[in-house]
C-alpha cells in the first residue's frame, strides 16, 4: 500500500497584474500544507474539529472554516472571540495543536510587477505560475518519501475556478 499525502493550497493576494503597481497588491503568495492523509483522518481532523466544537459550537451539518480575517475581526461564527480571555485561550490551544501536528509547508511568492515587466510577450498567469512551482516542489517531496499524493486548492469562485481546473 502506498502512503498518500495531500497538499492543501491557499493564496494571499490576487493574480491581477493590473494592480501590481499598487504596493499593497504587488505580490502574490501560494502556500501549501503537506499532510499524510491517514494522519489527517486519525489525528489532525478530529483535533481541529474538537477545537471548533469547544469554542464555536461547530456542527457537522454546518462546518466552520477557520479563516484568519474572520477570526481576527471576531466575525460570525467567531463572535465569541471578542472576549479577550476567550480569544487568548483559543489562541493558546490552537498554537499548542500546531506545535504537535506533523506537516510540511511550502510557499511560493511572486513579485507581480517584476513578472509583468520581465515577460511582456509571453506571460504566465501569476497564480498558475506559482501553482506550477508549488506542485513541482510537492512532487519532489513525494519522491523523497516514496509516496503518492494529490492537490486540494481552496475555491476561488467562478471563472477562476474553471481556469484552475483546466490548469
């Protein structure tokens, strides 16, 4: 039986090259978290679900996704984090879990303005370029541990999802 890993991928920033002159939008980063799928099933998923249930009364029929922005701003379903004592307790418990979990992280960052200026004729979409590099590194990881794997990206919505599936 082959060991199977998954890389979960999410981005920070956007792939819009027209916004690259704006210092707040000049970079795009993709980060992948590599985890053994048996470990996800037996350890990581139960522990994170227990944390969500303990703090946010999570229910399997209405899964809670831990989005950083909503957590930081204590937006629903994270309203309880307005209370600084509860927020501190949540942060401590989450950090304690992160210290114990077995995972690898790969990040790729692109300077969109430089990319736009360097490749004037042939220009690869910044998101897809970062994705190709990230997946290549994931393949190197899989080869190093003699395993197989798959890729899961966060939904980007509409046309971006279609282009991502084609890519």
